[in-house]
C-alpha cells in the first residue's frame, strides 16, 4: 500500500521545549489511526504537521509524497481534509453552511473573490446530506449548535474527496446524542473501502468509531506505543501512558475505559 504520512525523527520545539520529540510515524492509504494520550502529549501538534500547517524544527515529514519545506504547502493542503475547532473558529459566523463546506475547494474558510461552478454547490449539498446536515445548508454557521458545527467541519473536510483525512477531536464537548450520531456516521465512513487514510485525535477511547484499524499512544511528546488497534489499546499500555490505572474493554465495535 502507498504511504501517505512518513515522519522521520520529527521534532517540534517551542520556547526551547520539544512538543514533539523524535517522532517516527507512518500511515498507509487504507489505514485509519486513532491518536490517544493525555493532555500535553503532542497529539494536536503531530496532526498539524500532518496537515502541512506546521513545519518540523528538525527531522523530515513527507505527506502524500511531498516533503515539507520543499513544496508549496497551499497546493498540498487542498489534497488534505482537516477538521479542528481552531479551523472552525476561522469560519465567519455569517457564512452559510453550504458556503462553509464549499470553500474547502480553495482551502479557505470564507467566500471572497473565488468563483465556484454549479457542480461545486451540488457536491457540497450532497456531502451535507450524507452527514445529515442538508436541512441546515442555508443557515448561518454562527447559529449552529456545537454538534452541528462539528459535523459541518467533517463535511467540509471530505468535500474535496481528500487523499488524507485528519480529525482533531471531532466529537469533543458534544452531548451524548450528538456524539453517538457523529461517531456512528464517522464509523460508516471509516468502514468504506473508498474512504481515504484517516487519522483522528481523541482523549477518550469511547469516541473511536468502528472501522479504525490502528492506534498511536503518545506521552510527553513521544510515541509510547503504536500498531494494530487491539494490541495497542490494552489496559496495561493505556494505564502506563496516562499514568493512571485503567481497564480497557472492547464491546460491540467500540472501546471503553474505566478506572481499575
């Protein structure tokens, strides 16, 4: 299988402190990875490097065959679907939902002077329908609930049929019903053989959708454990990564964790 992400000794330093510390990480085109770890472990930083939004301080990061630092990242970003709260905060509150999704074609967050064809709007409305959002297409983004905003972010991320889909805590802060709806739709998408490679950051094992194949446990900016999801998300490994005794179970396609 083709490699879509290849990190070789990637380090990111901020204010003299390594946020990522000599990270080696490879993702192949049919894999779906969940990145798990405590606060401050470096999960979001890793995802931002994979999204071509952040350059490594040292080491090499090759995304979709292009090495960061040697290419135009704007062109690369149009090939990557990326959903995060930070990105959503840049979408104007007055922008309609359909426009918020459609602007992904130009890797921008609000309509300006770019032009779109009728096929672009049809595509955006089809994606909104797939993510149970078509009724909201003409609503202003700023009027949506947290759950609706999260799903719009994901719809926007898949609008361009990306070669790589990156999700930063796609169901964080949602109520139970909104979380389960979003996790369910994500699971259907992840299980599709035509879906792109996926990498999702989460703090909670319960938020990992069905269809995810691999997991990466992080601690203190380093990879603590990585590999096939069931051999990585074990009680012992998760407990050691979080520094707290946890019992991990897998039932009916989903992971669960509770205190030992």
